[in-house]
């Protein structure tokens, strides 16, 4: 069974053919596996010693769906060359062939995996098995009859919800809904499936056909109303994206005209979705997200294994520290939470408790599990217990002097193999370690790194792991393993001001402020950036979320580090002076309702805008602002962001351009449906980006032209036609 080849194994036990899907690690449906499954099914049907078939999976899994690699295979054709005729035939044979079939499911049955299982006449699963149709998250729709069979098994509303949210359910919930017929422990899976298959073959249990069932479907009028509601909800959530509507088209066709007509509609809708750019972008993000875990010189070093991190000391119980501690205890990691006095420590503990309780309220964990997680935290007011720590994460305020003192103390208080990390969002890591023995070249330098979480740390999915020139591969590997354990997507980045994420954030904010100083309405800018482009919120609303004080503080680092390409405005300082710090003071660019916290435009902002515009002197007093269309606004804001992203790639701050895509999607909220910053820039084209940046530079005049100056990497791509996502030429040759 250890074969890596995509094939379905065949054996007969007690008159039951056991067909086992095999393609490590998750038995994804490679076209060869589908062909082999089809052949083995026909073999079972023509084998006179066989009464029934059990379909199962090797590698402790049933199947993770169609092989997504095929979507990127240029030889496979659109939609990964999915051949709906063979797929429909497989399900036809499974469901309606001469002999009944039972699916024996463990691990995951997702996408095509669940679709094949639903084609069987019955399903048995092990506890905790994940069942779902997550195709929409890849920009396609369920195939293999998934859009037809799921509503007939679990009801229309639940099926639409599962497909539109791409969220799997556990086997136990599947049992209640009727998606599976029994849940049994792993060791009983095959015996139970064999027994059920034999019972169905002998007529002791009914043979069910999900494609033609109607008992779970509502009456037509109600069904159409449910689909209309699902359409509206999909539009609200997916901002006018086409493929969720295509999925609903297929479901609707089946409801109106029956399962068989639904299959044909599904095939057409699938082909339409597979030809949309959204699909390419989302598949790119799927693989990019997985490839961040593979880092040259770290994960490919023969014999290098991650060391376990059992106990982490977190310094600082503020918003970040308590969020980090929560993420750790949720994964069963022991935490020592250190604060400077009992009051702060109690407050930090309270925040962790509140984070856990909020998960209990949402039904994400039981109160027993929350209590157990909380019991993993020990409070500390000094370093006496730090000998137990395998890693330290410092999360105090962004004060270089304070951080330097802390790291000098840590070096003395921790074991010599303890990893020393800082959660700084912008400060050079070498500077943080400057007061340790021997500074950035001293003995502790190899175990010093940045562990940059995003707020709220127990929710946000990205972890920037910042390596200095001396951080050892072992320490990076250990931190990568910890990141997987706490369910974060890691991006290993080089050391510089702002690392990868905040490097691309600063031009985002600065270009928006520059537009405001040119006379454009900040609220219009936010509407265009969020509503039209699909960011979770516009730059001014984001300022209010983060806080004008933090924005000013962080921005100052970029002004110091990159003076030739920053736009310095009076606007944010003016907000600070007026104590308009954002949500936390009830006013920023927006005003916030004290009860609902809802943001609305504030007329009182006008004098501050006027003062900032006057100070900027970009337009004559009383003159009209430049007539920029919504599309111009997007170019003005996002092309400087791309420009900085290109610098990050060219400087090797990220290991590969796709890492920048993942970082932009997971920390900045750049729309995944656009494939991430650099992937999107390639779609737009380097030539157009360079030309537009030069136009904007001319528009703002020589004093501010540096902000728009295209970097060498971008210009070279524009001139050569080389893809920005290819990375710098030297790296591409590796
Ligand atoms: N096709 C091809 N490869 C797949 C795959 C698929 N359907 N599903 C998972 N893989 C690969 C991953 O790329 C990864 O490969 P790598 O180790 O070379 O990076 C490996 O299987 C393990 O997957 P990973 O996501 O890292 O493991 P996980 O335990 O965190 O998650 C799943 C497992 C199944 C939940 C997750 O992989 C997933 O969501 N897969 C896609 C499911 C899907 O959308 N199916 C419908 C396809 S049309």
C-alpha cells in the first residue's frame, strides 16, 4: 500500500470487493486514479464471486477531492481536464450498477471524495471525519453530481450553506443530517461497511439512490425561495463573484428538472467557472499557502528535525501578548506569562480567559476545554521560572531601549538552547538584540528571530518569522513547526524595517493620505477600495481600527528608513493632536456610535482635512481636486503597494514571490480571488503599472515623485516582459 502511484487497489473479502483509493498523502483524484477506480468497479461488477462493493481509502484517509495539481497542469486543459463523462459514469456505476456499494470513510472526504461517497448507496464514517464540498474556495463548483446529491441527502438549505461557505462538517453532524448512515470506530470501519454492503445486497437493508431521492427536498416554491436567499447571501459575501451563482444555477436546474438534468447543468456550470480568472487565482493561493512552509536552506537540510516546543514564555500580557498566549494554549502549549506587576498580570490573564470564553460562546470549544487551556498558563513577575521555557516571545510596547534591556536579561535567564523571539512589527531584529553579549554577532544571535503575529493574534492566520543573517536553520525549523502546531500560516522573511507585510502596508496608507491631501474625499476612497476592489476595509477605516497613534508611530519608522519614497502629511498628526485616535476614542476619520460601534462619516473632520491640504500645498486653495475616476483611485493606491512588494521580492526579503501573495492575502486582506499582490500585478502587467506610476509622479510634482518611482525590478519586468512572480533572475535560476 506504500505505492505513490495513483491507483485503486482491489481485493475480495468474504464475497465483498474492497476497492481502496491510493495516492499519498490524501488520495486526491488524479485522472489515473479515477481511471483505475472505474476499471476496478467494472471488475467487481463482472466478478461472479462478488456480491457488493466497499469503497475506501488508503493512508488513513478517504479522499481530499480532485487532484488540484491538475488545475495547474498546462497539458490538462481548462478545469484540470476533468472528464465529466467518466466522472458521471463512475457515480452511475457506484449508485446504479448491478451490485450495491458502501463507502467506508475516514480522515477526509472532501470535494470529489465526498461526491464519490455520495454516489455510493450508503456511507459509514469514523468519528471526526471531515465531510464537505469546498470547491468554491478554489473558484470552481462541485462536480461528480455533488450539486445534485448533497441537497437530496442533507436538505437544500444545509447543502447550499455547505457549498457556499466551503465549510466541512464532522461525521457526527453528518450522521444527524443523513449524510452518513453510521459512525463507527476506525477498527470497525471495514467490518461494518462489509456487513452493511452484504445486507443491502441480500435485500435486508434498502438500497438508496441519492440522485433520485426527493424526500429531503422542499416543495418547488419553497426551494426556489431558498435558492434566491442563497443567491443574495452569496452576492453579499462574495461581492458579485460569478462562480457561487453558477453553483446555485446547477442546484436550481436539478430542483426544477430532476437530478439527471441537474448533472448536465452542473457540467456546463463547472466548465464556465473553470474558465474564470478567479479559479486560477484561488488555486495559486492554495498552493502558495502550502509552499510557505518549504524554505530553502531550512526545510530541505538533510537530517534536520524540529525540536519540540513544549513551553513558551510570553513577555507582556497586553492585547498582543494575551492573543499570542491564547493561540499557544489552544494548541496545548504551556505558557509562562510575564508582566511587570500583579495588576498588569491579572489583566493579561483576564484577557486570555475572555478570549477563550468568547470561543466557548461561539460554540468553537467546550467550557471544559477552555478551562484546561487556561490551566496551561502560569503567571510570572520575574524571570525565575524561565529555565523551563523552550522559546520566549517578547510582546511589549515598541520601545527599542526597553526591548534591548529585555533581551540582555533573557540571555542570562533562559537556557542556552531557548529560542529568543520578538513580536516587533517594524524594528530591525539585530537592533533588538544589540545589548545581548556580543550584540548581533554574539553567542545568542543564532537563536534570535522575529515572531510577528497580527492582531488579534489568536484569530489572524499569518505568522511572519523574521530571520536575521545569523538565525540558525534549526531555530527557524523549530519555529515553523510551532507555527503549524498553533495553526498559523508561516512566512519566513528577511530582516528589514517592516519586514514583508508592513513594508507593503505603508504605501497603502500613504497613497490614500496623499489623495486626501489632493482634495479627494476619504470616504469615497474607502468605498472604492473596499467596495470595488474587495479589501476588507479602506485605508482610513483601517486607520481607525488600528489607531491614529499607532499609525503615526509605525509610519515614523518608514520615514526614517526609506526617506526617498515616503509621503509625509500633516493629516494623521492632526488627528492625533485632536485626540481622534479611531475606534478607541470614538472618533478618527469616522465617528463611532458609542453603543453599536458602527462607523459613520464625520463632518467635523473637514477642518482637519482643510488644514492638512493647506500644509501639503498640492492644490491651490479653492481649486478643484484632480478629476480621478474610481479606477484611477485604485491604481493610485495599489500600484505603489505593488512597487514596494516588488522591492520586497527583489531584495529577497521573502523566499519566493508567492510568499508575498500569501502575506498580502492573510495579513493585509488583499482579495484572495485576485491571487495576492504579485500574482495580481502580473495580471495587470508591469508595463501598465510602470507607466501609471510615472504619470502619478508627474501629477504630484518633483517633491513627491520619489513616492511613485518604480523600482528596478518592476522596470526590468516592464521592459523584458518577464513575470514579476518569477522572482529575481538569480533566484529563478536556482
Ligand atoms: N489535490 C492535490 N493535493 C492536495 C489536495 C488535493 N485535492 N488536498 C491536499 N493536497 C496536498 C497539499 O497540497 C499538501 O501537499 P504538500 O504536503 O506537498 O504541501 C498535502 O496534500 C497535505 O495537505 P495540507 O493542506 O498541507 O494538509 P492539512 O492536513 O492541513 O489539510 C485538507 C488537509 C484536506 C483539509 C486540505 O489539504 C484541503 O483543504 N485540501 C483541498 C480540499 C479540496 O478543496 N478538495 C476539492 C478539490 S476540487
